[in-house]
C-alpha cells in the first residue's frame, strides 16, 4: 500500500516504513507528525478525490538537518563580474508509520 501526500509545495509517494526528506516542519526528533493532505492511496486499487478526503498519513520525525551545500555562481563575460554564493537547504527526515485510508 502506498500514498501520495503533498507537503511543503511538493508531492511524495510514500509507503509504511519509508524515510522521506520533506521541507522543514519545525518539530523535534521523536515527535509524531500527521499529513492530512493525501492526494491518492494505491494498493489493490487506486483511490482519489472524495475517496481519500478523510485519509491521513502518520509519521515520526527522525531528524532535522541540512542538505549538502550547493554552489551558486553568477558570471557575466567581458565585464569582470562574478559572484559566488552557497546554499544549504534545511529538511526534516520523517519515517512513515501508518497510512489511514
């Protein structure tokens, strides 16, 4: 059984036991989290729309961390202009414990 959830402006396909990296949620490690924006549930058949209106996906926060650094480099030829920046995106790792639906 799998579910497609939406959080942080992105969609994720999750199953029970999966660990997914989502946008930072602001919860500490060990806390429970519930995703109520379920778009679809699949398994024997696919449920969408009104069939998954009351469905939820439960999970547990594993860690809050930051991803590897991404280098952003701006360069314009013939003018001597260049600018180097780095960015590390924060994320929350969530272990999916239960799909209700």
